[in-house]
C-alpha cells in the first residue's frame, strides 16, 4: 500500500529482491498493480491512460516467505513512498 503512481512491477520486484537478500527471482510468482483509467484522457476506454491505484499484490511460493516480506518491506521506502499495511491472504 502507498505505492508511487510511477512505480511498476519491475520496481517492486527489484525492491523485494534488494530488501530480502535470501529471496530469489523465482520465489516471486507474480506481482499485480491494479489500475484505473485516468479521467478525461480519451473517449475510448481501450486507449485511455491507466493510473495506478497506489497498491499492489505480490504472490510468492510460501507463507513463510510472505511473512518475511511483510516484516522487511513494511515501512521501507520505494520510489519515495513509505510502504505500509501489508497483509497475508492465504488462498492456495
């Protein structure tokens, strides 16, 4: 939560790998940053500019790794924004 609107998936992945020295790229299954159309950019929804909603989801290979990420990423700074309120959703 509290992502910079310019932060992308690769920025989050790089940040996680930097903060967790023991985490490998293959431990991250996926990263999603929800977006919404920027108002008044285009009459056609398919060509409108997408704006980050300011939060994202990281799917990892294990619950223990998710807990470690939460502990180390919470309150860290990514692209000038302090990360906060990270939670685990255990839906396997």
